[in-house]
C-alpha cells in the first residue's frame, strides 16, 4: 500500500407506537448496531441574560402552527418519559417477520414453516418505521403492558438472541443507552469574558465569506438535535419542515427544545445576522430544518437514522449532527448513505472523549468529520474533555468559548465548548457554498473544504487536525468563482479565489481544453510557441514544457480563468484519475471500487470511484490501509506516493544490487520503488532530486506533469 509516510492514517422520550399495525406479515429488514450517541458540546458557563438583545418573549412565532410564545414560555406539557430500548433485525431475502396465534413474533422463510415452529418471542411490537422501511430496516420495541397478556420482565437481550437463532435472521441487535457529553455544573464565566464575542466566526474568515453571500433561503440546513426554540427572533420565518423523530410529528411543540443543545447548535450554524440583535450564525438566511431526536441529550442510532431519512426526504441540502457514539451501526450507515446518494452534505462532530478514534456518524465514509480547536489554534483539550482525533478526521473549527443561544429563553446566551459547536461552523459554511452554486455536489464541497483548510500541526493531513482549520472565506470564494463541475485543489495563496482543477468530467476527457487569452500550437514537448496558461511560461515556470505537453493530450486542464496553478497540490483521487487517463485504461461503471471511503459516483459518471477502481485493478494503488480498506481520497498526494504509483504503472524491473540512488532510504514501502524509478531515469527531470529532496512534501501539479511526461516517454 502507499504508506502515508507521516504518522497519519486517513479521512428518550416515549415514542408513539402503532400497535394496531402488528400485522401477520412484516417487511424484511436491515439491522442496526445501536451505538451510544453523545452530545458533542459542554456548557462552559451557565447562561446569562445579555441585555444587548431585547427580550423577544412577545415576538411572533415563526411557524403558523406553533403555540403563542407567551403560552409556550409557561407550557405545562409533561416531558416525555424515557423510552424503552429497541431491537433491530436483518433478515435474509424472502424471510418474513410474522405474528403467531399466541401473539408472539417469529421469523419464517416460507409460510409452511409457521405451523411447525415451536415458539416465538413474546412482548415485542413493531415500531413505526418513519421511513426506515425503505432501507429494509425493522425495529421492534417492548409492547405496552396492557397488550402483553401476562408477559412480564421482558429481556431484550434474550429476545435478540432468540430471534438471531431463527432461520432467516442474519442477526439481531439491541440498542444501547445514550448519554450527552454535557457539563452543566461548570463554573460561570465572568462577565468580562463576554468581550470575546464571536471570535470563532472571525477566525475562520466568515466575515469575508459574507461579502460574497449570507446564504439563500432556497438552501435548507437540517439541525438534527434536541429541537429548537422557535421563539428566538433570529430563527423567525426560517423554520422549514420541522419534525420530531421521537413523536413522529411535525406539529408544535413536538420539536420544541426543552434541553437547549439544539438551539445552541442552530444558533452557531444559522442565526440571522446584521439585524442589530442577538448573534450571527454562519449562514444568516438559509432555511432551518430542526429534526428532534432527543429530549435530554440522549439518543440512539435508530432515532438518528429516522431523522437522517426524514431530512433527506424533505429537501435538506446540509445535515448537521452534533451527536457522537463509539460504535458503528449498519442502520445509521445505511441512512447516511441514503442521504449522501441524494446529494445531501452530512457534517458531524467527532466527539469529546479525547480519544484516538472518530465517533459515529462522523466516521462513516462521506461524512465531513469535524474536530474542535481553541483560540490559539490548538486542538481543544480541557482537563475533563477534549476533541477526538483519528484517521477519519477531516477538518477542525473553533470549539471553545463559543457563544450561542442557551435555549432557555429567547434572550439568554452562554459560552460553549466542544465539537458540537465546531461542526455547525462547517455545516453553515457548506450551506453558503451551496447558496452561491446550487449545482455544487457534496463531493465537490468536501474537496473544497479540505483543500482550502488552514494547515495545522504536521504538514498535510494529520490525526490531530485532519486537513486543518476551516477557511470559510476561501471555501466560499472557490465555490463562487471556481468551476463547479471539477474537483478543486489547494492554491498557494489564501486570498486566491480561482480554482485549480484536473479534468474530472467524462465529457471533457476526449478533447484538449483550451483556456486563457491565447491559443496553442503545441504538437509535442518541444514545439510550444505560446502557452495555453497565463501562469505558465518557459522563462519562469519549472516543468513548463511538460505541463504544455500533458495538457495538450487532455490529461490535465487549467481553471476557467486561464491559469494552471503549477505549484498547487493534488488530491489522491485526482491523481488516480490522471494516471488512468494518461495510460488510456478503459473505465466503466462495471469497475467496482474496493475502498469504503471513496465517494460513489452517480449514474453514468465515472469519477471518482470507477477511476480509483481501475487504478487498483491495474496495481497502481493498494490504498492506505487494509483493515478497513481505505484509499484516503481527499488527502493531498505526497511526492513519495506520486513516485510509487508511477513506478508501479511503469512496471519497472529491480535495479542492480549495487545501484545507489541519489537519496537515502526514507521508507520501507516507497524507497524500493523510488530507487527503481531513479534507475529507469523517471526522476531525472524532477527539480531538486537528490539527498535533500523532500519526499514527504505534497506533490505539486508541475511535478505531476513532469513525472507523467517521463512515464509516457
């Protein structure tokens, strides 16, 4: 495999029951591994009234069906009781869940087997699926006591074991209890600290992003959390398709936030700005879809899956999930995949346990996993809590001393800490990106966010900071001025608003794209008369000849402003496509990618997964990890990885035993292939090749063209 050289191994409340629906035949189901989910935020100060924002107790409710705000403030609706744990099933094809004459449930593979089956499992009832049935998920809960017919002391673990032994059941799992990562007893911050204000917004460049857009009402950001305080002025008129996955209701007060976490997260993501009151969120004008999964800061993967499906089906563009759990879940993975395949961007907090692995759902491939930093741009670490690290971490954002609504009353604010408030900064930025370009894909948003991040820690990706700190200004600029149908890479100047690209659409692969103010008469590497790129010329650009030649073949392209950006980096999945195109390997939708972290292309599109699949099939890449099998597609390609893949593509023979290359042994994986490439002359054209050559540095676009040119020769 291509080792990464550097030590980094990336990228309840009672529920309404439908007992009457205990029909004899139920649909087959996909199971859930019910992972413990945690709120990813800790209250750093008890909320204090901020008199700069007038009381909004008399403000009109933003939802027509909501109760009068003054009534809500004194509402006496009882807080729903904690729900029983649930059980999820996965059945084989053709198997069915049936109810026997005695009311017990059993699984049969054909009807005749029912009469000979000895006994079923009593005391369970089918839970309303709320859309999970479309994923093949069956969820069971303990039946109400009045329907149990004398059955007492139901043991769900025992029931799951009995169901799992029945023919036709692949497996059965019981949900795990969930807990909130909240510290309500922290000492109050002194009032003088309120001068910190919204430092996180400034640190990630949101004021510059707001010069481009403050968000479109056509973009919907779903906050999957504890609900929302609908009486807050900053949310008025902006709440779209609210829902409670707990009560399966969209009517107020089903989605009311009795806890405060969801309101605080929504404030960071999308509070209305520039209105002279309250606070400003990342995306001021987007629609907000509160989807409630918790009353008290506790939830589980079944409820979260309900919420994800609901949000995807009701028009959400962006999902923010500030909950985290330590266990994977097939149900949750299926729900998130369902959303991703519909173009929804899913952003999630990595967790606050300070561990070396990212929690779920952030660790699910395709989800943008967000960690937290403090005001010194260091990983957020407190004595009791800290931001998780791990191979699935994508970005970090400010997550300490972050001010937001407390959720208690409309004019109440508090300072918060945790990945819960870092994640909505990224989600809000993604909403701004989709506001300026409604056609931008979730894959392109991920590529832009990771490639424009402000690198922290070790050079390139690392387990503490991922790709680095969110740069909202650059990300929104890239989405605005770049080419939305191509994959973006990092530019060298933070203020640059152009997009660096490689060819990434199937329609442009067969022709040479000519951009810029001039045309080219190139027919080979030595006959260029006028450069096709404004930033490439023979007097000042290393590898200018190779760039012109490789571009003339349609293997690479520049940005839509006539620039090539020869010093910019490339992502691993982009280089996989470049080398597959260069060697003219056939690519089709039949080529199946073996790596779980490579985004699946849609329809007849071939990038990225089918190109990566061909690179793997041809032995050009082995990925970055084997268990699980990962490719780390959004990580910057290093020089060592570039040379390794080109050497494999060339099928080089081993050099003589006494051959010594002009560099020392830098890696047990990469050195042998680099040595073979040097012997074959593939590295002769690389500037600086020798004992001081930094194999760990990112490969730039010029170097890539030089090596591809050498390969084609």
